[in-house]
């Protein structure tokens, strides 16, 4: 079948909850993907940063095959020999004491929400059902009812009420607004060190450190949502490292499995994650041996192949090359590592048509917040591939 036929089938039988570019991918390798008609594309989205290690990385695929031939799922009713090793290796790699594994990024955030509330009631002694969590404008943490309840994107909430209470929204990057929102019932501040869906927004220098210090002063848990920005995407293991802080809790996912399997996790201390007792929280697939084996190898690939350092070096190179284009349509180019947002001016008429134009030239990227083109290729990309991509960008923006 060709592209048109596949699209017609999907439009007929699939729910219309996405608006993808009309490319039907059937194969991927490294930074390249091929569609069903044999056309080749440079992937500059990396499945929203889930494929940091590149498509179908041979080491990760090998680990996946080997584990799949042994055992894939035990549930948490029994123990398996991969979960303990993933928890140990994650703790040793990140400096945290305890890991709680889940599947999707949204599940990791839901786990964090439950943990900080329970911590608030059992440790901080906030009155029952009065816990408050501070979040930021333009946040994105997933699509569950609780998570969309604190979104500032009206479409994400429309038609899904009644929504979950207990959240205060403050302006991202505004320390004073954050400080004003603090009350004795505030249990946590959940923040993306770089907002991905919000448009690859990097907060002002010092913002994370100042809000972190306010959290310490007021006995509030600082929770970093690193599901997109973490695991090398920003040019460091975690984006919060640019501010020399250690959050009380970190949520990770996406690249934790190299795009090969849904795996996420919450990292924290024993004092915080220790509030969970057997029966409080769980997941049939969370911590399954297949996912854990894949995640273990994915983490090793990131570190052993120097992909985090590569992201830092090539991210600077990519942004410099994009700035050299000098397009009158561009308002700002921003980001850290290989996490780049190109914000277009209003007169450009939105980012979608430029993403479609790039697709036709063999570069896949996606618009976010209507007027931003997001570039986030797999971290295995090479300079010459960036050079080629920039030439295609130049063709659509000049």
C-alpha cells in the first residue's frame, strides 16, 4: 500500500486525536527514517525526545530481543531479576536513593502527584485534602484528568470536567509570582527546567535556583519534570544541572528506553518515596523485566557513547547554523543542547506550513504552540547531517 491508502485507513478507523504530518514511516535507523513509498527523511523530532539514542539502536534492540526470549512480564506480584538492577544503576547514575518505575511519562507525573500529596499529609502535616501544588503557565506533563486539570491550554481541558482541584498556576520564569503563591499548605512545585510543548522555553537565568531556594526555605518539595529535557536532550544528563541544584524528585521517561518500549520512573529520596506502602500505588507493567532490560541498555548507550556531551556540542553548533540563516521570519532561536525552538514572527503565518515544507525536502520536525518549529534530532546526529538539515531549513525560511 502507498501513503495515501494508509492515511485513508487511519482516518476511517482511528480516532482523530492527533494532526500528524502526512508521512507514513515504516523503517528507522539512527537519525534517518523511510516512508512506505521509499522516501528518506532526517528525523528532527526523535519522537518528542524518546529516541535520543537513535532509531533501533543495535545494542538496545539486542537487549530487547534477549530479554523477550526469557520473560517479558511477571507483574509486581512477583520479583524479577531486571528491576533491582535498573533501580540500582539509576540511583548510582543520578545520585538519588530510590526509584519507582512506571510506563508512560504521564504515569510518572501522576506518581509524583500522589507522592508529594501523601508526603504533605504524613510528613509536613498539611490538613487532610488541603494540599496545594504549584505549577507553571504553559506546562505540559501529559493527558490524564489530573494533569490536564493544571494545564493552561484550554483545549486540553475542554469537555473533560469536573477537573481535579489542588493546583495553583504561576507565571513560568517569574520568581515573585511563585513566592506569592506559597501558603502553609503548599507541598510541591512541579516545573519543567525547559518547557518542551510550551515552545522550547528556557527560563531566565537563576529562576530554577531561586525557586529551589524558596522551596527549601518553606519546606516544599521541588519536582523537576525531565521527561523531555532529561537524559541528554539538553546537553546535560538533566537540564536542572545547569543551575547546580538537586531537586527533591525527578520524573523521567521517553529516552529512558531509547524509544523501544514505554518506560518511565520517579527518582527521589527514601524519605519521600518511602511514604508509599504496599497497595498504595502500582502498575501491572511498571518495572516489568522487558522494560527494565531495555532501559538499562538505553542508559548505558547514553553514557558509554558520549551522547550527552555530543548533545551539548552539536546543540550549540545547530543553533549557530540556524542563526546564520538570518531569516526575517524568525523572531527567536532558543534552547539548550539538541533541544531547539525556532519561534516565528506573527507575519510568518504559523509554523505548520514550514514543517510541511521541510517534510517535502526530507526533514521531519513538528510545530508546537502554533508558531514554533521544534528541532530535537536523535543525539547520534553528525555535523554533516546538521549542515544538510540547515540547508533545507534555509530553503523554507528565506
